[in-house]
C-alpha cells in the first residue's frame, strides 16, 4: 500500500485519494458528486513517507474492518441456519475453537494479546465466571506488574 501511495503521489492525476470521512482532509468534485463539500480525500503529494505509511495502515484497517463486518454477518447467518457447526463459527469469529480463548476474545482481548498470555503461561491464571466477570490470580497480578508499560496498559484495559 505504501508503494502504491508513493507511486500515486508522483502522478498528476492520482494525488487525491479517497479515505472516507474519518481521515479525509479535502473535498473533491467527481462525476457522481459534482458539488461535494465532504472532506473524504487526502492529497498524497503533501504527505511525507511517514505519513504515507500511517495512511496505508489506516486504509488497510478501514477495509479490513468493513470486510470483516460483512463476513461476520454472513458467518453468523450460516451458523443460525445450521450450515456450519459451532467450532467452525468460533474459529472464524474468534480465531479459535478453544473455549477459554474465545471467552477472552468475547470480552475484547485481541488475538495477539491472548497469544502472548498463552506464551507466557498466563491463561490458567485468568477465569471468567457465569456472569462474565473476569477473575485473575495473585500470580497473574505479579506477572502484570513485571511487564513493560505498554503491555501493562493493554492488560489493564481488560483484566
């Protein structure tokens, strides 16, 4: 995506790139929207390489979220009509068939955070009760206090 933005930045016809309302900075009249005043484009020629990399990450995330949202609805419909089983549903929606991991995904932990907790041997120190309350052991609290500030911040958001 960065390479693509870098190439478009050098052309005269492709310097404006659609990113949507959230990150748009300029408006552009187009054939379908000749009087548009919505700031949904960015001018690639005004961006540094660092800004293009950040823009590429943002654009990929926006597209991934959109596709995931649409596919999630489809997968849920397939599960509701018994076209796929619960393991297949959990594997797609939560990325695992492991009940303890999918429970952690349901409360908002990312797959990478769960993987790190598993690598560090901490999954057994976390439990979720029937009321969806998260409980952690004393060992987990010690572990949490031993990690770097960024990781600790991420853990504190959920646990």
